[in-house]
C-alpha cells in the first residue's frame, strides 16, 4: 500500500524520499489489523524547503490529499480539526482527491488531481 495510487505521483514521492527531502511515516495502531488501512503521512525533512513553501508571515495553507475517487464529508475533517486547533496559523486549505471533477465543499475547495496535473 502506498500514499498515492497514481504511478506518476508515487514516482515523485519515491524520488523525494531517495533524495532525503521527505519522509513517509507509516501508520501505527495497537490493532495490527488497522495498520494497512491507515494512510501514511508525508513529512518534509528539508526545513529550508518547508520554510520556503510557507508564505510570508509564516501562515500555512493546509492541503489534504485523498486517494479516493469520491469526496465524503468526513474527508474534510482533518482540515476542520487543524483549523480549530490552530486558527492563527492557517490562511486556508484545499482538498486534492483522485476523482475527475473539481468542486467546492463547505469551507474548502476540492480539486481533482487530474485537473492540477494538466494545468502545469
């Protein structure tokens, strides 16, 4: 199981891991049956790059990435929780998912990874 089912994204993540820019933290749960279901988290090791990605003023733009092709209300819970715990640190957020259609849900825009891929 990987963080992303798309081969191109997986290849980029592998490259970033090999160059020690990011670290893929595998999930831990006391119930070993739940470990394969939980998603790994991607952390930046390169503090300089992480700081460069921060906009001026040190505010964060949160991004939640979902591998599924459907967006459900619970997909936004991570952003809602982070915002409620750190309201001064965040300027906004987005959800990127494996579906085909970008949309706007409650407080957060939801983008298809395919739409982002073809804009570049």
